[in-house]
């Protein structure tokens, strides 16, 4: 019986891989280089007999950075490259006191870097109220970006006047889900997202009784809004939740969030990296969130600021690791929406930064869809 289960599961994975691959279109079918393999993060077989342990670690991390930069360059130079169509980053923040130029990528360690940049750029009394808006209001690099996409060039002057450009990336599949869980899933969290996009998503995509009048729907929405505002911990009466679909759950489900994103909804926390940072226009040092502790340490060594460190303790997700919950959430969306999500939000970043996203999508498809949209993880 066990052997039969293994055969069936293997067959499902093969079938889904075939179906999924059949729906993927690359910029140029004639150029095989566009089909990206997952670049190994392992060091090449290099013997450094005289190197200290610290020097060897630096050597390994330097190799990673070089491989990532080479892969990005290869994708950018491929005919029909989607990444190459973005020629100017949305924003950059210079940190002259430590010699860095930061392109923020939200939900990929941005809170850790924001914490460091605020400390580096401002005095203590200002730092306490420092957020991304504070940096934008005091950002001298705006003058370099205040041009059209065709006029922007990362030229010699910028290289001389600004710090070492870097960005942080994270597995795009995990990052998209993390943005949903952190900003939208819990209606009591981040009131801005709940009151704006969150309510819009629920209003548009929540399944309700088709016989219900427009006035009836509006009355239920108003009730949901008031209860969510009053009940900080969302311990809502079961009878109220049972009769009001806009409270079950009170925030958007992942399926609803994906529908919203696919139909033009945009949030900087899910914007693809290549659209935010234009990696084909600037040669960044690329750090992975999954290895941020050691790689940020290497970056600080390169800029001769080895005394710096990121504070990882302040930004831990108290609701559990997104990686461990990934399959549960993604199985609530349809095959069509999953493939559309990959194409619109994930594919280019996965190729640029060598994340095995296709394998993850295939695993989700093989596991099969579940009907219950309310995920507990």
C-alpha cells in the first residue's frame, strides 16, 4: 500500500510539472539561456591553504555575490528580457556615514535595514520617530531619480558621490505570502491596510448570498467595520460571525488577496524586486534574507564598518514562520490563479535571483486544492 502511494504521488508531480511547464512562456523560445537553472549557493572547489577561517568564509560569500551578479547580468542581457524593461529604481537611500546605497525591498528584511539606516542618518532624538516616510523626506538621492526612465543612468558621478549599492531578496513565493499574513490577514493589524485595501478586497471578493440586496450587503459591511474597530482582539460572538460573511474571517482570505493582486491591486510589499530596484540598470550587491546574518556581516566588512550589525530580534513574526505554512495557504487558490500569480509577480524575480519557485509551484499543484479558505497556522 505504501509503495502504491509513493507511485501515485510521483505520477502526480510528473503530470503537474508537465502541465505547469507547458503554460510557461519565456521571452524568447529560441534562446535557451532564458530558461534559468537554480544557481548553486555552494562554493566552488577552491583550496586556500593559507587562509584563516574568517578569510575563507569571506571568500565563500564573495563567490555567492559574484554568482548572483553574473546570473542577473545574464538574464538582463537575454533577448526579450522583461527585467531589462525597468531602467530606473523607484527609490534609493544613500547612507553616507557608512558608505552604502540602499534599495528597499519590502518584506525582505527592510525593517532590519530601516532600523540601521535611521540610526546612521539621524540623531537619537529623531531616530525614535524615524520610518520610511522620514527617509523619503530627507533623501538627497531624489535628485538623481527625478528624471524619466530613459534619462536615468547609474553613471560615474553617482558611483563617486553615493555609497555601495545593495539590495536584499527573499524567496518570492514566501515573500508574497508573508506580505499577506503580516499586513492583511489579521484585521486588527495595521489599520491602514484593513481600512483601505483590506475592506476593498473583502467587499469585492467575499462570497455572499446572491439574493442579498445591495442595501443588505452594505449594512453587513458597516456592522463588520464597527465590530472590527471595537473588538481589538477580534473575539467576536459566534452567532454574529455565523450570520455576517464579512466577519468570517474579518480580514481577506489568501484567495481573495490573490484575486485582488491579479486584478490590478498593488502594494509595495508585493511589488516584484525588479520593478522596485531596476537590477539591470545598477550592479547591486545582492544579499539573501535567508542568509542575511552572515552576508550583512560580510557587507559591513567590505565597507570597513565591521562594528555594525542588524538587530534581528525586533522583527520576528509571532504568528509562526511563513515557510512552515506556505503549502496550506497556496493550496486554497485555483490552478489558474496560481499560474497567473507566478507569471505576474514571481517568475522574473525567481529567475533573476535563482530561487526554485517552479519546483514549489509544482509541489503545490501536486498536493491538490483545499476548499476551506480559512487557514490556521
